[in-house]
């Protein structure tokens, strides 16, 4: 059985309002990750994780805002999301 990796959370985690709904912005990595993972979660506990990782926490937060501005709550409806150009991604 593999080791359990501890998540390292970002101080930039926050809640934002999008189209009148609260969206949780989570930025985290494990001890083994080179970059940061971005997760957006709506009030129904539906999550969206963009592909790849970000070099810095501010890059991830900036992309979260861009994604929410471009996609809005449609982001959380399966099959509706348009491709979002990555900013500051490692891969």
C-alpha cells in the first residue's frame, strides 16, 4: 500500500461570488507536486479541476477568476464547458 500524501493548502484559498452563487476556490499541492492544483467548487459540491498544474499560487488564482468570468456557472454543467486557455501552467 502506498504512502498517504499530505495536501498543502494555499493562503490564497477563497470564496467568490459568481452569478449570485458562492464558489469555493481551492489551491493545493502535495509534497511531491512541482506545481499547484486549482479546484473550483459550487454550492452543490460540484467540482471543476482544470487540467495541469500552475507554477505559482497567484497564477492559479488568476486563472480561477478568468475561468469564472469566461464560463460562469455553466462551468459546473457537464458537457457545457468551453476550452479555457491556460495561464501560467506547468503542463
